[in-house]
């Protein structure tokens, strides 16, 4: 028996718009740790210490170093079968939007064409004062010298282009995610604990708008009780099987 229902395949095969919310779990099989799993990033580091602007201003070197480490991990990683299956799905459904909480760039690298980055992109850095983009090399050189990385133009502190707690999400990303959610006939929530807002509200909004909402996750999440279907398993197994089932249903 397959892990997902015939209803889901029927709905996907008939869908005009599909929206997919992804979280750290989809990149776990690329070797990138999640945040809240037992072996996750926050088992070793306190998020309150590192993922907010006050912490950054208190100890920019520490936070810059942590993000440099994670940027290097991401640059060495490759998209996995789950990312690739979502990119492949574009051949079988009319329109598919990937709304990602991930900062790792792996959906873009897998070839998905519509990727909405809610929490930024760790491969980019910018100056907190003048907002000019900054080169990763500038950050790396400063860390090598044991000093905080500063803007070559205005001496402001350089920060990663990610969204920390208490910060607004990029307005254009929110706008695009809202539109994709409202239009969705099917909404998939993949590899996210669905506890961080506003991202976690999108599956609920989709449901309220009549979408069929399914999650793909080995564990229960913040939205499990409120959606149509929960598929228990790793994204790298389930998504390729889902892609194949939709292709088969459509005779493609
Ligand atoms: C697998 C798998 C496999 C494992 N296959 N699956 C409304 C209510 C309550 C609170 C708030 C609210 N609105 C705003 C807030 C405050 C706050 C918030 O949500 N807090 C909650 C924690 C309570 N939100 C914010 O501050 C946001 N800003 C905002 O709302 O601005 C307006 C505002 C401003 C000021 C005041 C009030 C409002 C900003 C949120 C920014 C989140 N940033 C982070 C860090 C990014 C930078 C970095 O990378 O360091 O984003 S936090 C972290 O969590 C990261 C993630 O994107 C995000 C979500 O985590 P995710 O992806 O779900 O990962 P995990 O680890 O939690 O889950 C992994 C899942 O994968 C698990 O379920 C596993 O089972 C599964 N898994 N292997 C599939 N192989
Ligand atoms: Zn500057």
C-alpha cells in the first residue's frame, strides 16, 4: 500500500495551482541539520543567543562565525531526491510555487522555477547600515583575522541575509506566498514543524480557501490535526513516489 491516498493523487493530477511550504526537514537528507530535531542545530546552540538582532549586536563575531560555518555547509551540500522531485513536478502540474522557510538555496539549485524565500538566503550578506550587499570573502577574511566583518564602504556590521525572530519577513515574499496560497488547489507542507509564524499560517489559509492540504513528515507537527492528510516518512522517499504517481495518473 502506498503511503499517500488516491485522493491526493487525483487532486494533484487535476490541480491548476500547487503550493508547497518547505522547512528544514527537506534538506536533512542533504546533510543539513534541522533546527528542532534531537540532533538539530538548536540542540547545540541556543536560538535566543544567535537568531535575533540583539544577540548579533552583542557578539557579532560569534554570530557571523556561526553563519559562516552554516554557509560553508550549505555550499558543500547538494539538492537531494526530495528537492529534485519537486522541481520535476513542474512538468506534470500547471503551476507550482515553492514557499520555503529554508535559507539554503537548494530549491533554486535543484531547478525549481518559482521559489519564494520567506526567511532569506544564507549565501547572501549585507551591511546593516548602508544595506549594500557584501561579499562572503569579506566576512571570511575578517573572521580569519579575529575581527567582526565590516562594510568596506561605511564600516557598518555585515549580517547574513536571513530573517531573525522579531524581524519582518520580506514584504514581497509574503505577498507572493499569500497569492500562491490563495490560488492553491493542493497545498503540501513538507519537512517543517510548522511552529514558526507567519509561515505556519499558510497551510491553514490554504485549507480555508478550499485547498486539499497534506503534510510530508516523519513526525507529527503543529498542523497535523488541522489538515486533510499526513504522510509519514522522509521527503526524499515520499516526494519521488508522489511525482511518479502523478506522472503515471496523467499518462506522462
Ligand atoms: C523531515 C525529515 C525528512 C526531519 N523529511 N521531514 C504568532 C503566534 C506566535 C508567535 C508569533 C506569531 N507571529 C510572530 C511570532 C513570533 C515568531 C514566532 O513564530 N515564534 C514562534 C517560535 C512562537 N515569529 C517571528 O518573529 C517572525 N517574524 C514576524 O512574525 O515578524 C512580525 C513581527 C515582528 C515583531 C513582533 C511580532 C511580529 C520571524 C521568524 C523568523 C524565523 N527565523 C528562523 C531562523 C532563520 C535564520 C537561520 O537559519 O538561522 O528560521 S527560526 C528557524 O525556524 C528557521 C526556520 O526557517 C524556522 C522553521 O523551522 P523548520 O523549518 O520548521 O525546522 P524544524 O527544525 O522546526 O522542523 C524540522 C521538521 O522536519 C520536523 O518536523 C521533522 O520531523 C522534519 N524532518 N527529517 C521530512 N527527512
Ligand atoms: Zn555599509
